[in-house]
């Protein structure tokens, strides 16, 4: 009898385990691997504001034009896909959509994948905008149930202003394939996975009319905080630990701890969020064909992440030739947004500008990456239409308004005596700087060097300064693994920039027109503003730690940062660096 009971028990357990394995399989999950997932990398939204007879964007990878989005709530709607890219798709919002809770799924043939459940609010303001002859982009800027007048809307070349009803019209050449608002003072924009929803993509067809609407949210933001970070350089490399882990466990975790629940906090990214030569070999960059994008790692931030480009945010696969600068920035513009933007936050005018002219020649210097990769070379400078756009934007700004401009490449050389020679065309640099000379106070904040400096811009008096700030990645995330970092584990004791500054970001606090700023070292209290090194101990470190021994070899080294040309001869024995 005991033997029979055991057999029966084993049989029952095997059935339970089999059923359990089936029950635990979730082919409808948003990131289910294999054939069961229709789309992946789905960004769930707890709430959605939908406008009847418009379309709405969902972030997800792998949608197809023939897919159907299903909205199941008090009623069930089947919605066509209107437009898509590799990382998002837009669906047609039904005419008779009503507010309430809906479960969204996507259907392809007989397969259905559940995406997420969300609370839908229906836009009650009429977004109907009449067409105008000769204009190919139109739309409405609204807050709540009313249009907002005098808001600037731009395609990156032209700038127009909304009328009394919040309506706008643009004659656009659509070269940047974007349209966006210049944030007016007293408002914010909605957020999606830490990214501000102030822009949308357009087609390139200048003969087609498009409508794009923008929502604003009222905010009392005269008192606000801007956190400035640069040169994050996420590559998905197997460092010690992986750079994405270092970023999330350091910068991202710190901002979540310190700023969750706080109002009017903004984060500015000054470029090199990605790193071009690692895009395709590590599946991490801005190309839509890739599965991993740097913006994936900021979705939990409690503040909006506004960005401009760095040189490494260009696509090194772009063949050189006619307007390679514009073509190479295409993946960034589709994934992150415009390359040059402006916003009025409280009583301060902010700008984030792309100061890279990318030409990506091909000599085979990156052939070790892959055969399609160019040299990724560039100069510093501004496209002609961008200079015109900056002049137009500043024409709406009072000369007494403080201006803060974020860019990637510094304006001033290493010694602070003249322009940075990466701006190889003097006239381009001077034309740009002259646009700001009549304003009472201008502060430029730049990155690129992975070092920290503060100086006046020569030739522009005492009202124009540059803050060149250290990198969010230090020395490309390398120092952590050389100071005890563990693969798949905790970071090392040190994560430093090229000048020894700890990995940091800039904190810019504004109260009206009164401002203060300071460095914030990641993982350290804000009161810690100075770090010194005992160079005797540094020598011992380089002498005894074998990986460090290999950092420097005999020879001549030239500092080319910011156009520098200082040459120094290094001999290992001078520094106690015996062969490892």
C-alpha cells in the first residue's frame, strides 16, 4: 500500500510541476524572448492622455505596419498602426474613445501579446487646426482645455509663434525631421520614461501637410534646479563592473535618492551619452537596429533628461560625403530628439546646442571595429542654419535675462587665452560668440575634456564665462576596475576623471535670477568640494599594481585637448615604473 501511495504521489507531483511550468510561462509578456514576443523593450505607461482621431506613440521595438493595437476596457477598440520606427509605433486613437482603464495588447495574425494596463484620459479640447496655403506643418499647443498663445514652435530652422487659440503653422524644409516647442516660462511638458515630451518626428516630404500638437503643464518654476552631466559614454562593455551597472548604481541611484518627490528639477546631458565605436560591436547606441540604447538606463529618473549631442553620438557607419553631419545625427534625432533646443525655465533662458561638424572620413583607422566604420573625425563649429536659428531664438529674449548655454565641445583653449582650436574656422566661432555679446550675463557649460575648468571667454568682457565640467564616466568607466572593481559586482574604490576629479555632475540652483552652482561628486556629500592626492602614494600605486604599470610606456606624449600642443617626454624609470 505504501508503494502504491508513493507512485500516486509522484504522479500527482509530476502533473503539478508540468502545470506549474505552463502557468509560469507568459508569452504575452512585453519582453518575452523567442517567437512568443511580438514586440520587446515596451515602456509601460501608467496613464495616457489621448486625443480622438489623432495618433499616439508607444515605445516598443519590433512593431510592423500590419499589426493591430487592441484597447480592452469598458469597450474594446482595434486600432491601426499609423507610423513606426525600430523603437516605437503610433496607433490611431478611436473617434469614440472614452476615459477609463484599458489593457493594451498588440496582435499579429493569430498571435496576441499583452503590453500593459493604463488609465486613459480623453483630451477635451478641440485640436482642430485649419490648413493654410503654403504651410506644411500645423498644430496646437494647449494646457488643460485651452490653447496657449505666444508659444514658440520650431523645426530647427524656422521659428513661429502660436496665435490666440494656441494654433501654429510652419513652412518647413523638414531637414531635421522634427518639430518641437521652445518651453515657455511657467510651464513644463509631460514626461515619458524620463524623456521630456516636447518634440515629435516629422516626415521628410515637404509636399505633405502634417499636424503635431503639444501639451504643456502649468508650473511655478522660478525656483528650480538643473543637474548637468556630460560624457556618460555607455558602451555595454564588460568592465569591472559593466559600465551600465556603474552608471545605474552611481548617478541614477543617487538622483532617485536625492530628488524623488522634488519639484522643478531638470537634468541636462551635454553629449557623448553613447560611444560610436561600440555601437555595433556591443549592441549599444542610437541606431534603431540595436537592442540597447543609453536612454534605457535613465527611465527611472525622477527628473526630465534634456539632451544635446556629443561627437560620439554620431553614427560612424554613415558614409562621408554630402552633408554627412546631418545624416550621421539621424539616429540620435529619431531616438533622443532635436540637436539644438531652447527653454525658458523660470526667469532664465537655457539652450542646448550641437557644436560638432562631423565629416567621418575613411582611412581605415577604425577597421578593427568593422569594415563600414569611418574615422569618426570632426571639427567644432555650428551649421549655418543653426547660427540663424540661434539668432532668431535670442531675438525673443530680453537682454537682461540670464542665459545658460550647454554644449559638448569647449569654446576656450586649455590656457583660457583664446578660442579652442577644435573650432578650426575662426569666423564661425566669432559669429557664434557675437550673438551673445549684448546680453547681461551668459554662462556656457561644456564637456568633452573629462576635466574641470572655469574661465572667462576671452574678448567678451566679464559677463561671459565657460564652465568646462568633468565627465559622468570619469575616464570612460575604466578607473573603477583598476581600483578593486569586480566583474558583475561592486565598483572599485575610485572612479576618476582625467584630471583626478571624482566622477561628478554640476548642480545649478536658481531662485528667480539669483543663481548658485557647485560640483557634486557621485557618492559623496555635496559639502565635499576638494580632493588632494599624496603623490608619493600615487607613485607606489603605479609601482606595485601591475595593470597600472602598463598605462605608460616610454616616448613622447602630446596634450591635444582643446587644440593644445604641449609635448613631454616620458621615461618609465622617472616614475618608478619598472617593467611588470
